[in-house]
């Protein structure tokens, strides 16, 4: 069985009911022993190990039995109806407000224990708590029978006035809390700045890069991946979905800038490598991103980090300019195809983002010479006479994915300080 199918469907169904969540899958040996146990449908429905667990796990998990993902909608409907009856039985005219009735723990035979949270941290906490329940129930069933406290005692803790006060005092969530993002080429430069920005704003981020450097941004989930390999890209996206339960943002960023050559002098291997990474890599990335986003049915955002060279190519940069022009056309077609699924596709066209690995002093001097400029003049060769940084690109990506441009798709946004060649 495919765990990602369950993760995607659970996340979709929870979101459609107003709970945008991230998920955590425990498919350890013990978790699988538990969900596959012949009596799990009975002993899992007796209540939590201790009353305070109800705050994170609800009183009962949702047990799917031999059901399929297509039946999840019905399972959740019945679960919420039963929660409503549980509330009515125990509220007893006290004027309490019913809490969110959706489950936080899902028991799926053959797959494992899946937990949901408003953030991935919340999902992990629920998983840690329920793993203790799993251990204790399995042990109890070996020597006797597991019993929980009466539901009225559990209810009193779930609706304890101090717990309600704590919930009400919770501050507002970060703008991207509950979202899962994938950034290619995130080990350095623009990609790393984007990954940090998304993390700082509450998203869970998977970075796909040939250079797997966990010391650069330890908060991210790292996947070693060559964007020019469709199989590696597919495996990386599958891993990201399995880790966080879904996919909301894809940033197509990985790329190279080859050495400058006049057209007649371009080494064929440089030309092919540039197209393979900058153009083929973009195709592989967006194709896999679309596959998961469409399956999830929750919309999403795809942002291409293109280049001013797509519309205003530079001398002795034919390979790069052609690849970026192709990437830009790919983004436009992608917007046409993705719109009906609520997926927004927009492109940023930065220029001269010099605080990145591809811009060595040698390359800057080389490119400046092509325009008869000094290196310093080249750095600020735009209408605003300003330098563009990786952080500026990251801020623009955040604006595109935080809802500010929820009605915008297919846009081509310059980030170049203003250019008389593109105005």
C-alpha cells in the first residue's frame, strides 16, 4: 500500500473541514504491530492512556479498518457525529463551547499511525504521546485487557477551564504555518535565502540539492537530488510528501551560470549542461510538484526563479539566456494548465543577484567587461542604481505565496532595479 495516498487524502479531507494541517507518519515496527493487531478496532476505542493526552490526541483515534482512501470522507463524517454525541452526553448544560471535533490520530492498517497538527511540531508531539499509548496497550493486552478512565473524566480534562484559557491565549500563527514547501537548489545563494524565509514564516521546507549540507540550514529537511534526473526528483518529492503529509509551495530555483562565450565558441558540453539543469531540471521539478498538488486538491503556489536574460539576453550568455527563455515559456504554459486546479504559477526575473556562489569576482569582472563597465558600475547597472540581494528575492517569493497575490497567476515579475531594456 502507498502511505502517501493516505497522507494526501487525510490532509485534503481535514483541510476541506477547516483544519489546514501537517501530518506525521509513524511506520515503526511497533506502530505497524499495533495497527495490524486483530483487536485494534476494539482496544484503540477505549480512550487515552491518561486524561491529559486528550488535549493533543483527542479522546479516540480514527480507525480505518480495511477501508480505502475513498471512504475517508465517510469515516470523518461519522467520527465528527460521534464526537458531537460525546459532547452532548457530557456537557450537561454547563454552557461549554464545543471544540474542533476532528481527529488528531489515524490508525491505518498496513500503513501506520498518522498524526495531524496545525504545525509539524504539533503533529510530532501528538505522535510522541500516542506512541506511549501504543506501547502500554500492547503490553496490557498481553497480560490482560486495556481499560481507560470513563469518558466523563476525559471530557472534564478536555474542557477544563484552564485548558480553555490557554487555548484562547495562543497568539496568531505565522503566515505560512501548516504549509509544506519544496525548494530546489537550496544549499546556497538565492535558494538558501528563500528556504530560510519560508522557514521563518512557519512553513516546513524540503530542500533538494546536489550539495546536502545540513549545517547550512538545519531546520530544513534535506534531500540530495540532481534536478536533471527525473527519477531523483520524483523520489525527492515522494519523500517530502511522506515526511510532511502534503505539498503547498514549490520554488523552481536550481540552476547554473556557465562561463561566457561568443556563440561560435560555446563548448557543446556547456550548452547541453546548461539546458539540462536550467530547463530540463525545471520541467522535472514542476511536473512532480503538479502531480502531488493536483492529487491533494488544495491548490498551491509554484514560483519560478527565472532571469532578466529571458527577455533581455546578454552578450556571450547564449546558453543561459536560451535556457531561461525556455523556462519562462514553461512557466506560462504551466499557469495555463494549473489554473483549473487552483494552483498559481508565477515567475520572478532577478538580475545581478551577486551574493551567490555563481558570481565570483572573476565572473563579475568578465561580465562587466562585456558591457564596457567597471565591476562596481556593473553591480548597480539599473535605473535605481541599487544592488539586488538574495534576501530581496526571498521577500518576493514570500509575498507570492502568503496569500497577498491569491488572485494572480501567470505573472512575470522583474526584480532588477529597473531596466530600460525590459520597460
